[in-house]
C-alpha cells in the first residue's frame, strides 16, 4: 500500500512543481519545499520518539512530507490559476499525456530511489553499528543537506525554467549551465571547504563537545554533499533534454550500490567510518557522472 501511495504522491508533486516552474511561482515552490522538509522531519522525530527508528517511520515521514507539499502546491497554485486558450483545438489531452508520459513514468520512480538512498543508510547503520553511529550520521547528513534543500533546489527550479526557454529558442545551454554550476560552487566552497579540513573543531564549537564525533562524519560526507549541491542544475538538464530514463537508472544505481559498504561492513567487519567513507565515495562518483552527462547532453544539443 505504501509503495503505490508513494509513487502517486511523488508523481503529483512533480506535476504540480512543473506547473509552478512554468508559471515562475518560485515563492510557492519554496513554501512547498519548506513544508515538505519540516513535516518530514517532524513526523520522523514523533514516530521515532514513540516507536523507535524503523523503516516504516522513515517511509511514513516521507509520505507525510510529500502530502504536505502537494497540499501547499494545490492551495497556492489555485490562487494563480488563469484561463488559457488552446491555439490548436484538435489537440486532445490524451495525446499530450502520451507525448509527455516520460515525465511521470520516470520521475516518480527516480524520486523514490533518491529517497531510499537518503534514508536507507540510517537503518542499515542501525542494523550493523551502535545507535550512536546512527545519531552522528543522521545529524551530520541533515545539516550538510541544508544548502541543497534551501539554496540548490530553489536555483534548480529557476534554472529549469530558463533552460527550457533556451532550448525552445534553439540556443546553447552549455554557457548557462556552466555559469550556474560555478555559481553554486562559489557559494558552496566557503561552506563545505572549512568543514572538510576542520570538521571536528567546527562541530565541537557549534554543537558542543557531546557531538564532536560528528565532525569526523562531516569530513567524510562533505564530498558527497558538495557535489550534490553543485549538481542541482545538471539534474534539471536531464529533464529539459528528456533524459529522465537515464536519471532514473542513475538513481537506481545509487540505491543499489548503497548496500555495498554495509555488505562489506557485515562480511569484513570494517569500522563505521570506513563504511561511510565508501558510501560517500560512491555517491560522489555518481554525482560527478550526472554533471558529466549533463554537459554531454548540452554538447549534443548544440551540435544538432
């Protein structure tokens, strides 16, 4: 029951967010993102306090976040609804749905695989290691994802709209992608670079000595989170280039390979930090592949 519900919610959210991007209602998109993040975290904390950390709690938290996001988008987008005239009365909705079926067909599973790759490591860590390891990882991962949640995704939505307009005008996308990617790198480096080199003292100073161990986790996770942050406009290129099937394959690969470090941990008895280092390395490599493929699509579009 939860899987079909999750796919439906993801698909609805993708469609509504696409409408928001098309209408350039970025404040509405930001509200839905904020509602998603806060409700997801709130639900996970509440269920964790009552029943402990479970896979069901993670999935329910994700579904609640998605439902809140969909509700916010529906409520806010209705206020901006405006009548549209169809220039071609012979075009039917069924033909449009068939033409653009790749959007819900690939985007919803891709979002589900992304969510699994984000939340499953927490459960696998709890299965193999001490609960304190789970706490350090979850806290560090959530903090390091903040730039992507509140900056990267917002810029991704703006870039998505501009990229679609650029392709409609048969202009080059290589330059805007480079400018946006370098801009995100310029924003991210002052955040992530000090954490990479001085993670332990920074965490000790900000969160206190009790959480100082999280600094070691932050150092290992920084390459993964930084490349995720920088890759956000590249993800938008997959959408405008109609390459969602490749993005789904990459996210499936990400979800499958996350088991590798934990299998090694179980078979070879490696330390938690070593498993997290392998996990971070795999995800960093996939993020770099996303960026490289996005540039390849831009070059291919430019040569046509």
